[in-house]
């Protein structure tokens, strides 16, 4: 379906799911497709517990690079548009992102659920409590250890095979939403890729925005082909 104006009723509740595509126009690489490689590694090779166990230095170099990249870019018009919609809708708006960057927050969003973790937090593998961390760990000698117990500190990121953060707090607003808006995600990583199926079963409007059809396109009631910054500021 081609571009259609999104109209919300005052009683609507909007659930927004974003993916790497919303940060693409800020200059951050997406995971899949062109530019989706890092030093010849696929994301599946650096974003797993197996990778961490085998080579924590490689994993920390990857996430240190991701921190550097995120620190060097700015939120774009799509992040800012979502912050404006939150301002208008208040608690009838819920933002869930798969992204670990902080561009939604820097774009003005107040409440953001980072289901796959946060780039600027780390946690001790034993104490398990996340803490703010903007450091780079790029050599074996520099790998961080817990001040408390001496165990290794890892990125506060949800890797393949790990359970996304606080899923219960996602499903409640998803079950109450009257519109699901999904932006810039390939629809290939679960459980996020299944949110549209849950919404569709309840018969609500499900809208996708991105330059190409996602893997789960057939589940959406509307697919708007365009980039996040082209389309999001024109909605509502
Ligand atoms: C633009 C644009 C522009 C470009 N504007 N758009 C078989 C079947 C089903 C499931 C599984 C399975 N085998 C394994 C699983 C489970 C697995 C999974 O889904 N694997 C698939 C690969 C098959 N999932 C998990 O392991 C998850 N955990 C889990 O399932 O636990 C079990 C459980 C769950 C629930 C209940 C009970 C039990 C955990 C997944 C963790 C994902 N982690 C990563 C890396 C860590 C974060 C990081 O380092 O940043 O998260 S993987 C990576 O993919 C990252 C992303 O958040 C995630 C999604 O990627 P995204 O955002 O979709 O990016 P791309 O690159 O794929 O797409 C970009 C899109 O943008 C494209 O479509 C472009 O067109 C578009 N675009 N420019 C708008 N300007
Ligand atoms: Zn510890």
C-alpha cells in the first residue's frame, strides 16, 4: 500500500516498535543488508553468549566501536517526530525499541523501553546489576572487572538466545494498543518480529514504515514505503 495519512482518534493508544532503520539516517549501520558486517563478522558471531565465552575481547571491541559510533551521531527527524507524538499522546503512547543506542532519548523521548539492552550500560556477569558506562575496552589487558566481586563485566545487551528485557511490561501496553506502528526493522528477529501477529489477532491497525518490505510484511494492514525521516514527520 502506498502512503496513507495516519489519523489517530483521541481515544487511540499507540504502540511504537523501532529498529535499526530509524537510526540509519543518523549514520549508524543497520545489522542486515549492505553495511551489515563488522570486520567480516555477522552480528550472530559477536552478539551471542558463545562469542562472549570464546572471545570477550572481540565482543568488547565490537561494543566499544558501537559506543564510539553512537557518541559521534545525532538524533534525526524521525526520533524527534516520535518525541513530539509522545508529548501529544502522553500515556496513550508507548515506545519500545530494539535499538541499543540512545538516540530516542537524545531526540526528546521521555519513556523508552530498550528491549535489547543499552549500549551505555554494562553489568557484572555475577552481580547482574546494570550501571552506566561509556568506556571503551579494546585490549585484553583493559577488559573490565567488577569492583564488587572481581568477575568479568559484560555489555548490558540482549544477545541471541537471551530473553529480552522486561517482556511483561511490553505485552501489557501491546494488548491495550489500538494502533501498532513499526519503523525500520527487518522483521526477522523474534520475539519483536511477532508483535505484529499479536496485534493482528486482536484486529487492530498495524502500520509498517521503511524503505523496503520487512520479512513479516504480510501481517501488516498497511506498509508505507519510505525512509523514517521522510515519513514520520508527516504523520499525525
Ligand atoms: C530503514 C532505513 C531508513 C534501512 N528508515 N528504515 C527461529 C525462529 C524463531 C526464533 C528463533 C529462531 N532461532 C532463534 C530464534 C530466536 C532469536 C531469533 O529471532 N533469531 C532469528 C535471527 C531467527 N531471538 C532471540 O534469541 C531473542 N531471544 C529470545 O528469543 O529469547 C527466547 C524467548 C523470548 C521470548 C519469550 C520466551 C523466550 C533475543 C534477540 C536478541 C537480538 N539481539 C540483537 C543484537 C544485540 C543488540 C546490539 O548489539 O545492537 O539485536 S541482533 C540485532 O537484530 C539487534 C537488533 O535489535 C535486532 C533486530 O534488527 P533490526 O533492528 O531489525 O535491524 P536490521 O538490520 O535487521 O533491519 C534494518 C531495517 O531498517 C531494514 O528492514 C531496512 O529496510 C530498514 N531501513 N534504512 C527506515 N532510513
Ligand atoms: Zn560483581
